[in-house]
């Protein structure tokens, strides 16, 4: 089996590749990236004879399709703005695929994947991805579902890579129409920082204030749980407190609109300037606490009794006590490992659907949970009666 890793030199994608090296049965693992120098460094770091490196530019569609043909699976670690292009390349090459983001650009290639008899899993990292598995694990035990509240804390520097800076500004874009909640059968657009809610995450992260964010789970869970009569779906998130304070200030003063300004006779977006600064500053590159924390609350009924399921997840601490999970790697491994798991399961024909497939229709939750446990990532569940 062969896997091609688009954007494989990125800090998250390289962790997915490291997981493939350790756990998968792929005989060829190709790191494809626009930055060939970083791809070569990643290959040297991984030091495995199955790995080779290729320069790839997904904006060169025909050439990329040619490079991808013959691979069983493409693992796509490219940025949000490239996902439409990269997904179409994967579809036209006739490969299975999976990416991290699942923001919707992938859906345009649905029919092409179906024509080739291939599946593409749109968005399978921690969130989206594992969060849907957690919600479905609870929902499968309920006769009907009243509400699903997906929350997460993403504890990483605000600008450790350009793709992360892009994600940060995208999620709080004041004009974004995909920041929605699902209520009583319809989607409602909400502004940035809508519906604050206190969420208690597993230690060492603690209680955080979280806000509605534009993630795929809102729409995919509405689709997957339609037969459970779900009434409310909300997806929230937060970053380290200093990051959230900065984003709030940038939003309040209009910077996130990215209005054009003139610098030395050249026009540039004000947010682009700030992003460039953060990408080269110690404040943008570091934070005090690293890692990831998921919290999924599902309320529903069993035999006419209201039940609340709260699922959380834990992983090795980032304080250096567990080798391989130090500092930023506690975050990047959390995001990259689920994508690697999905790529391996795709290659093993665990997905029984074609086209662009939502995570809920791709995998059984317990299969994913058991694979994560092998990597010291654990899902916990508490079942109680909800407060009235």
C-alpha cells in the first residue's frame, strides 16, 4: 500500500506521518510539499526507508494529479485556502483521501470520488473528527437526542505556522456565513464571540469560557442525527487566554476585517501585517500551556428518561515527563494522529461508502477510540441525569 502526504512538511502533517511510520502497514510513504527543503528535513527526522520526498504544488492541477495516481490514499495536510484545489486533485487521481479541515470546499469533488469508487473523509483531526465520534458514541445509546454541545480547548501558540494563523483569523471573520448553530431544524448564523459558555476541561486545562465557532460538526451531526430528532447543536472552542484576549481586541477594533492600508507605497491588509509580525515574534510562537482538550455533551432520552452523556479526552502532559509529547508536540500530535488513523483505516477498506463522506458515516466510534488508546490518547465518558 502507498500513501501520499500532501503538505507533509507542516508541523501537524509531519506528526501524522510519524504515526504512519510507527503504526501503519504502508510500504511507500511519500512526503509531498511546496517547501521541498522542509520536506527533506522531515524525511531525515523520520529516518525510515519507506519514505521518499516530492515537490508538489496543488495549484498545478494536472501535474499534481499525475503525481498522485497509483497511490491508495492521499493524506491532505494543506491549508484551508488550498483544500478545494487539493481535494479535486485527489479525486481526479482516483485515490482515497482524508484531510483535517472539512470546511466544505471538498464537497465539490463528491461526484468525481463516486465515479472512481473512492472515499474522501472531510475533516478528521481532533475537531472535527474525534469530536463527531464522541457525539455518535453517546447518541447510539439514546432513543432520541435533544442537544449536542461540542467544545474544545486548543492550547497552542497563535502563530506557530501560517496555516494556524489563517485558521485563527478565518474563525473570527465578522463576515463569515458558516458560523452557525443548528436549532429546531434550521441553521442560524451567529457573530463572533456568540453564546459564551463555561466549559470544564480535564486538567491541567480547567474551566474556560468558549464561544461558537464555524466547525464542520454543526452540519455533519445535524445530518447524522436527523433520525434521532436532534433539536440543538452548538460547537464552541477556545485558545489560550492571552490568544483570546488578542483576538477579541483585534475584532473590537476592526482589524480582523483586514482592511487595506498603505505601507511604503504598497497596499496590504492590516491583518496580514499583524499575522506576519506574530509569525516572527516570541509572543506568537510560544504559550504557557500546550495540548488539546475535548468536551462533548449529549442530552437525550432512553425509555422516556432524560440522560446526559459527557465525554472528554486526555493525553500525555506537555511538561516533558513523557518523551515525544513535549511542548508544541502535545498539540500537533493530537491533531495529526487521528488523520493518520483515518488514512490507515481507509487503506484497509474500513469505509463502506464512496464520495465525500462525513466522519459519522465513515467509522464506528469504538474503532477510532481503540486506535487512539494505542497512542496514549483516551476517551472518558460520564453518564448522569441533566440539570433541569
